[in-house]
C-alpha cells in the first residue's frame, strides 16, 4: 500500500497505516487491537453466515500483520 496513493475512502487503508505506525513504535497493545480491526475491515463484506475467508492478504499486509503479532512474543 503506497502512502502516496492513500485511498481515503477505505477504512482498511487507514487502519493499515495506523498499524504500521504502532509497529514502528513497538506498541504491542495497540498493534494487537489494530490487527483485529484490520482483519475485520478487510473481510467484513466478504460473505455471510458461515463464511470462511479463503483469500490471502496482499504480501505487504501479511508482512505487517506478522510483524505486529511478533511484538506480543
């Protein structure tokens, strides 16, 4: 997600950049909360009822999620 092309209409883009900042600041508690929010924002309209997410996140998002999760360890 290129910061110069920030999509101001997608919540997930804004949460991604908030998570990126929290990881850079090594804030494990905020990062943990933002991981949950980002996952919710990126998958919330993908299906209903018993829907199981089967798509992969973009590599940049997956890498940031992994960095955030590693802060808790």
